[in-house]
C-alpha cells in the first residue's frame, strides 16, 4: 500500500481545548476580576437561563464605523434572569502561595436550600462576629448565593448554588454590604447594565462519545483502506514514541465548559413591558416570565441551560451607551419599540 497522508483537524478546530465533561450543568468560575478604585461594593455576577435567539434592529452607536447612526441588524440571545438570593458569605486568606477559607456564615433558616440545621452549627449573628474578627487577614470575599429555576417558569425546584465574588471599596465596606444582603435578594438591575460588556460562562451542548470525523472534522479515508475508514491515517511519527495530544482521536464531544469574553448587553427589560417571546414561546423553553436580558451574538449550551454572567475580566477600551432598539422580532410581524 502506498504512502498515506496524515489526516489532521481542519483549520479553526478545537483540537487544543480541554475536552473533558463538565462537572455539572452550572459552570465553575475560576477567576473573578477586581473593580477599579472608587467603586462601591457590589456582586460581580449572577445566574440566568438561556431561552433562545431572535433578532433586533438597533441604531449603530459606534462612531468610528461607516454605518454610524444607521439601522443595524443584530442576532441576539435572550436569557431569562431571575433574582439572586444571598445565602451567606465566605472569607479567604492567603498563605504559602495559596488562598484558603478563613470562615463562612450561612443562613441555615433558609428552607429552600437547607433541609434542616446541622447538629453543630453557629448562629448567623455569631458567625458574622467571628468573620469580622479575622477581617484583617482576608484577601477575598464571596457571597454564597443561589438561583431558583422555577422563578423563570422551569420545572426544576432544586436551586443552583454558587459563590459570587464581591469587589469595590475596602474589606470593611464589603463586609458591611454583604452582611446586609444575607437573607435578601439581588435584582438583575444591580448586576447587569444595558450597553456594558460581560463575560458569559456556560456548558455547551452535549453530544456524547464521537469519532474523529465528527469530533475534529478529519476526512474519511478511501474505501479500500486497511481495516478502517473513519480514523486518522497515522497516529504520529516514530519519535517521540507516544501518541501526542494533537492527534485527532475519538472521545467526549460537547458538554464542555466554555467562556465568551466581552458580550455586550443589548437590553434588560421585563416581559410585561417589552415583550420578546415569539408566538407559542421559545423552542424547548416556553414563555419568559419576568425579566430578561438580550446579549449580542450566541451563547453556548441548549435552552434552559444555566448561564453565569460575570463582570468582564478583560475590560474593553471602547465605551458605548445604552443601545437604541427600534425593532424586536417577537410577536406577530415584530414589535416596534
């Protein structure tokens, strides 16, 4: 048999990205940014749920493009965004090059998360006093918060619990701000601002175990090839005497955690004031109840998937105002705004 050409992934493939399954439906936030000096303390993220996509016509507010001031067609993703409930707080210290937990304070009386109180526990007031005594050693502070899918009309009752970092001001100001929030809720307006940018962290659609043809887009070999057609022509050179991770192989495809940086917030509104649900509801989601946020472009994952909106880690230099939307493709024939 003659020389066989090595079948490599097509240009632009995800061959070098992590391809293991995500730990769960709710993604993990590994890094939180810090707000500039002078900012007041606030939460740096929240949880939303993907409803679907539509399109809007807005006025292009970029001043350095030829289309400035003219109508612009935009494909947007609609996320249903319920309030975020603060369950407690946690402090982190720094030692030997690592961050460690100094302590936390939890509201065990919240029956939507806790089924009861543990045998050995401290009251919320006592836990807050203990945390305040070690505030000088703290380098980071997080709110333990949760979101209820049922608030947006989904059937799941079990809440999604996560840590949301708090930034702005000094540690004492953050502590006072977060202590007052325990047991209360944070609305979408307190975290998301129209016209600004946010990072989107989500888990992509799961496609299961797939071969290299579908997973990486390699070409099928000729029909007379030895033993197999839908596998690479070679596993690599003799040396190094190991299969490199760049060789396209079969494995898990989809259900990976992904981050998209600097997605612009097109609008934040209430369904009762500015309807966006199409006739019959969004496919696989239904009718939006309450508030929603529209993002520029697409978002990883299927409908109903929880999405974390995080304050941008790489703040863009461009500064734009609130977009002017003239048309939303929602009800019959669209909705003029």
